[in-house]
C-alpha cells in the first residue's frame, strides 16, 4: 500500500551561499540543492571539475581551504560582488587511504595535512565570512562533521578527532556570535555513498558490512545530507544553534561503530591483564 510521504520545498532566492568541497559527493549535492532553491551559490575546491556541468548555477572557485589568504581573497570578492554572505557550509575534508593506521604508524606529514585541511580549512572560511554576517546581523554556518566525531573505530587517529573539532568549532562560533544574528551548528553524516567512502570501502569491511552497521541497512545518499543542510539554514530552524544533528541512518544508536577487534578464538574469562 502506498502511503503519502509529504514533500518539502525551500525558497532561497537572493541568499548568497558558499559551500566548500563542491568537487566531491556531499558538497556538490548541497550546492545543487541551494541552487535549485534559487540561491546564488559559490563553491570552493582544489578540483572543480565535478561542478563543471552546473557552471550556470554554481560558481566554482579553485582554492585550497587550508590557505587563509586564498580563502580571504575569494570571500571578499564574493561579498563585494553580492553585497554580503548569508550561508557558509564547511564541507571540504580529507580521509586519505594512508590515514587508516594506528597513530604510532601514521606519517606525521599526513597527520599535519589532515589537521590543516579538516580543522584549519573550516576555521578560515568561517573567519572570513563572519565579519560580513556580523555586519548584516544575520547568517548561518553549517559544519559537516561526521559520525566519527562522537563514535570511533580503530585506525582513524587523524580523521575522528578532526571531525570532533568540527562539532566544537560550530558550538564555539554559535555561542560567540548568537547575539549578532548568526547561527552555527554541525551535521554529522553516517556513511554516505561518495568518492571518499568508495575509496576506503575495503578498509571499512566492504559495502555490505558498512551498510549493515546502519540500522536502516544501507549507505546514505548525498541528497539526504543536503536536505538536512537546507532545513538547518531555513527559517524553520531559526531556534536551532550550537548543536549537532546526526543524519546517520541510526548508526549512532548502536553501541559500537564497528567490530572493534578481531574475535579471540577463546574467551579467557574475567580477570585483569597487565597487573
Ligand atoms: N562520505 C561519507 O560517508 C561521510 C561521512 C561522514 C562525514 N563526511 C564528511 O562530509 C564531507 C564531504 O565528504 P565527501 O564524502 O563528499 O568527500 P569527497 O572526498 O567526495 O569530497 C571532498 C571534496 O573536498 C575537496 N577538498 C579536499 N581538500 C581540499 C582543500 N584543501 N581545499 C579545497 N577543497 C578540498 C576535494 O577535492 C573533494 O572534492 C567531509 O567533511 C567528510 O568528512 C562524509
């Protein structure tokens, strides 16, 4: 029996939106959803090829979000051209295959890069957009964090902690600028079908196992994250700030994010090791 499921429509006409990481799965879906609802959308990425087919509605700017000067220049150009910035979605982040290692085995240069991109690359766009939002006395910042921000698995010593920082960055900014009309929050996806996740499927036990860790029994779609972002930036969420929204198919409700250890052949019973 088909039951009605309802529908949602947003009007973002005239709003100026910046989305980082529009060359990837989630960022591009967010930018497209804003464009479809009438916003003027600018996208930052090191590689803007994926946004090429949408060049009429998404203005792609090639830059490195971890470089303050590049971000500052781009944000000022956008604000000059459009008269302000209404929404920032921090989304560009990295989780390279080589980062799936315990901390003591991790390449220090890679760990440093993850901190620069995943934390610095969220700070700089916010730092540059905030003066405009304060001047306007209105603005919304959404940080795309991760289920890994609050629930961990093994071998994510770079990724998990940086995603936790994204949650706290949003809370910090929300508290600081609440009286300036600025809302800030984070959205934490479960596993979403994107190039980032496809690249690391093997490390995460394969698609079936990863999907099965979500009570809904599947990977999420990029549009499902975009839908949450559009709501978070809408007047419908006007009393929502300094918080996190899990969009994770129920993943966070489970006690364990992943099978944490290889099953021992034999349970050795209670007692303390290492004493
Ligand atoms: N896919 C998932 O399952 C999942 C789950 C939880 C959280 N997330 C988060 O969602 C966000 C997007 O993830 P995704 O899966 O779409 O990733 P993705 O790898 O598909 O896209 C990320 C984009 O960011 C860009 N980028 C990377 N470093 C950059 C830099 N220094 N400057 C500018 N652009 C840069 C990349 O070029 C890429 O286009 C990330 O913050 C990620 O942590 C993803």
